[in-house]
């Protein structure tokens, strides 16, 4: 089933009060991919996100927790204080942010 990213929210991974901030994404530019791999250390799930944003949030370079909301009402929440989400930022005529997040199990 194809799911369109509707909204992405971020908070700093060390923010115990969890003040969530919405990123201003460019509609229909988000791509999310998940894969699972088993190796000698067990099962690993990799989540990769790429999306274009209208402007950078002041916390975008911090260690983050991320919530990704889809139009089909799915919610994906990634990041902890121990294993935060870290965005890569590419700026040109548009701003593209991305991350690859790996978890066990």
C-alpha cells in the first residue's frame, strides 16, 4: 500500500517534556523505505527517509526523536536518547533532509 507522508514532527531526544515541532515539508516530496536484515548479531530494521522542506528548523542538526504521520493514519516514531535520529541536510535551490535509522529486532 502506498502511503503519503502528511506531516513530520521533531523534538530533541533529551527533551523530557517532548515539545514537538512540525517541519514545513514540501507536499508529495517524501520518500520512506524500510528493510529488515538478519545477521550474526540478530535482526536489524533500517528506516530511510528523504523529504524536501521549505525551511530548516533550529533543531534539525540536534539529536532528535521523529514522528512521521501518513495520510493512511499510520504513525512511525523513531529515536531515543541513546539512539537518536540524526538528519543529513543538503541545501541547493531546495532543502533536502534525510536520515537512515537502524534498530535491533
